[in-house]
C-alpha cells in the first residue's frame, strides 16, 4: 500500500510490528516504513498528523483496540478519514463454528471479540463519524476442506452474499471521519 500510494505522489509511510516485514517493505519503499508496537504507541511517536490512515487486519491483533482508536483520532487531521478492515465476531461462521472460528484460532489475535456493532459504537463514542460500514466474506481457515470451499462459494451467490454483507460477514470494513470541528 505504501509503495502504491507513493507511486501516486502521495506522502505515505507504513507502520508495522514485525522487523522482518519492515525490512522487506523498505526494500520496496525506500525506507518509508518503520517498526512500532501500536499497543505501546503514543501520540509523540507520530510527529505529523494524517489526512488518511489505513488499518488493514490490524485491530484484532491489538490488546487495546479502543486505545488505538483514541490515538488514531489524535493523529488524524480534522476532516481526515480512517479505513479499518478487521474481523467480525458477529459473523455467521463464528456462530456456526464457535471457538473453532478462525478469529479465535489465530493465536496472534489479541481481540477476537471485535464486532461490527462494537466498532461502530465505540467509534461514535470517541467522536468519529461513521461514513461507511459493511460486513462481507466467509472466512474459513481450512482451505483444503472441499465441503467448506463449496459452502463458501455458495455464500458468494447473490442474494445470499447480500445477506452476509448486511448481517453476517466475517470481515467488517469501516470508514471513519474525524469531524472538522471537535
């Protein structure tokens, strides 16, 4: 993402927990990425404020996602937007698979309880405007199981996929806006 944004002439930088991933990213972005444990991050770790912030598959890995949303608010410029993609514990697959759901079985997930409704509610309490929110996709870690693969393909058929987006998708995407005045 940093590489692509930079190619468009945007002043982009990346934050990553893994030193290994930062090293790989910096090979492609000419040093525009840095290592940071976002659970321990402070406003002083970000000397600039940002027009746009993207967290793709990040929030579920944090111990304190609510604190992260507070920090993001502080470092986002008034009128700026934040895109978040994370898991949705209100999903159909979570209801079917219970503790075997991928959100729980990934040991790196520190906050597998995050849901679309929690994310929307807490964002509004923190002062954000929720511009867009959707739920989508069926998440199954067992990609070698033909029954689950077939079930997943079935659930992508319209209008079944619309039901998933409106109610039961494993993934939630949200765009938040920091109001111009606050």
